[in-house]
């Protein structure tokens, strides 16, 4: 029997029907599953065994779990890949709908890893499109036929000079480094007396996916947040064959962070300095969450840079937004799931495999404050009432009501709507500000002494 050739319209109609049928079958399984079982969906997806009183329940649960896995493969193999092989791209009606497969059926939150991967891919696509306006969001330079300058790829203590976009720069010294990237302090070449605004931070990283996403995040924060000194301002990004580099404002010329302050005091930071920096962190998270509409998702002591401020003797800048999440309506409504932080930085919701949102940044702030107070990362113990408290008790001569307000509110934080969270955050911030208002002279002297103790650069 001769084969029948379909035109593109008929083929798309068939694919639409397949998509609708798959969605319908999946929804039927979900409805049946809800009627006979109250199992946790995470337990099913993680392959945990559950015993049921009837074989019908057991069979349906296994069928539901199998359908969740097979539907994704079936859609991709029968629809998307065929269309891609035929035309070289996905048609609009067959765009992969991640929401249907991974998000909307998850009543315990959106998967962070899938969401972040999608954000990084979209960031690279946007940076290569004509929609990116260089005048307001920074310049983008693609140089895939070239490698990173040698002094950036393999830096030495002597520094060096390099060229970007036709301009020559001097590499002064390293500000900091992480698992994937390094940040350098640079300035325009042949400037004997370079002003502060002529110097900048250059973040070099490979792979470039998170770097592109960070560049996009910083551009949006620049548009949304009034006090831009709380976060770096990115001016350009360069892509090379073996990595990428973001040019941004430097929080300081030394690169010292909260962890360096703790080490400088050998774990005995004055409590008033800890209260001051905690207050500044609260102000920064308020701007980031409520006005910037982003979660940082990696708040820790070494991501808070010590910087000078015209009105504040010693202020903070939050850096490293490669793991940030935009607080869209969907994220705010459904929350996030997944254990995405280091073990010491996992909020309670992550440890209990529940959905989370503001929890991750608030818990990170508590870790930073605990490090300032005790000189160590935070350890918790669980009480009989399922409440988590500090393993090491607060000192009696400290401002215990203030610290209890912070730790009790942010360690055991529950899923909150944005209004309730904003009110709680503001109450804690005002409590810290009220205490500092009576200690201005003493605090100023302590911070001036700290500035004299901090070296001009890291050794």
C-alpha cells in the first residue's frame, strides 16, 4: 500500500492531537491517583517503596510513576525530534513545554535545577539576539575564534596586561576566586594616577552559561533597584572559545569579605559590628527580594564584600549571582524544590524535602550572622516540638532578644506570601536599626578601627 505524504499543516495537526492525548491521559492518571492515595509525589519519583492494602492501589501508583517517565520520552521522540529533523527547528506549536512535564504537576514546588538550566540557556539566546540593547544593559562581544588573554587564563602574581574590545588594560591583582571562576581588579593601561571609578572588577569563568545569566540578572537589578551600590553593575561581557569575562564595578580594591573580617578578629568579632553588618544584610535582601524580584540562592559570608560608603563607614555589597532565581509569579505561587545548596547552607525546607522560596536567602543570612558571632558556621539541633534551634547557645551578655528574633524567625521560616514576608523582614530590620541608633558613636569608632586593620589587598 503506497505511503501517504502529509503537508506541513496536516503533520502539525497530528502532532497537536498527540500532545493533547498525552496531556489528557496524564491528567486522568493524576485524578485517579488523587482519589485512592495520599502518597507524596517526591517519594514516588525517588523510587521509594510504599505498601498498599490492595493490589489495585499498588498497580495504579506504579502506572502513574511509569507514565510520568515515559510521557517525556514519547513526546520528545515522536513529536519534537521529528519536527526538528524535518525543518531544522521546532515549530511554535511543538515548543517543549517544560511547565507541563516538570512544573505544573509538581504540587511540591518547581524544580530549581530545571528552572536554572532553562534560565542560563535563555540568557545566552537573549545575548545573541537583537533585543538586547547595549546602551542600557551593557555591551556583548563574541570572540569564539580567540582564547582568553593569557594573563586571565593563567594569572601570575606579577599581574600583566591584556586587550579587550580594542582597549588595553592592566591586571592589578586577584580579588577572589571560586570553584568555576576568578575575579581580578583591573584598570585602563598607562594611567599613572587612576581614579577609583577607572578601576573595575573582571570576573573570568568557564563554563559561560552561569556567567551569561549573571550578566542578565545584574542588568535587571540595575533597572529595578534604586541603590545600585548594593550589587555590582555590569558594563560588558566577552565570550571566548575557552571561557568568558564580565566587566563590572568593584566593591573594593581589596576584595575582603565577611569571612576575612572573622579571620581578622580570630573569631571574636565585636557584637556591635555583627549587628551592623546583619542590619546591612537585611537591607540588601529587602531590596533584592521586594524590588529586584530575585533570589540570590547562594548567600554566604564570602559573597558579602566589604566596601566604603559615603554615609556609612563600612558597608556591604552582595556578589556572585550565577545561581540566582527570578521571583516570577509562578515561582512566588508554587515555590521551589530541590537540595541545591551546600550542606551547611541548606535551609530547613530543603532538609525536610519541602518546597522553599525566601527560605534559602534568609537561612544564608543567619549563617553569616552566626559566623560573625561565633566564628564558625551554624549548627542546629531539633527540639521535641520539631523546632530547630542553635546548637551553641547565645551568650548572656549579648543582645539576646535581638538575635533570638532573627534566628527564630528565619531558621524556622514557613512558606509565606510576599506581604507577610515583607512585614516580618521589615520588623526585624527595624529592631536592628533601633539598637544601632543608640550606638552610633561607638559603632563608628569600631568600624574606623576595622578599616585600619584591613590590608589594602589580599596576600
